[in-house]
C-alpha cells in the first residue's frame, strides 16, 4: 500500500531542491507544498530537521529577506549564504527580487 508523503517530507524535499546561491521563504515553501496557510508548520518542520542533516536549511529565510535564526546559528547560516554568493544589504537583508527561488528553475 502506497501512502502519500507527509507534509514534513514534502518540505524536506523542497528544501533539498533549493539551488546554491538562491533562497526561498517559509511562505513560498508552504505555497509550493500546496499548503499556503501552513507557514508556521513549515517553520516547525525546519526546526525538527535532524542535527547533521545535509539539507540546505540556511537557504530558507523570512518574507522580509532576513534570517530568522539567532546567535551562532545566525552566523553559520549567513556565512553559508555569503559563501554561495548571496549579498546581504547593510540592514542584513537579502534582496528577494535577486535571489528568490520559487521552484521554477
């Protein structure tokens, strides 16, 4: 018997598809998964990614173009994005119009 993939599995698959040098938002992931009103559940799914996972969760940012993590995690995620060629503005924002991935490429 085949069962449909779980919401979390869909989100993880989408995160794994985000190309290097691009970002997406929690809301965009929710829409791409077919659950546009489930932004909080996307956040929860990302919080439960196992430690040591190779999923590029650093490429998921908020709708304002900012990283939502803090502390050491913030520094690691920001550095990973910079290493991929993403430029942050003076106010630590990513210009979504330049880097947003919506699953179309």
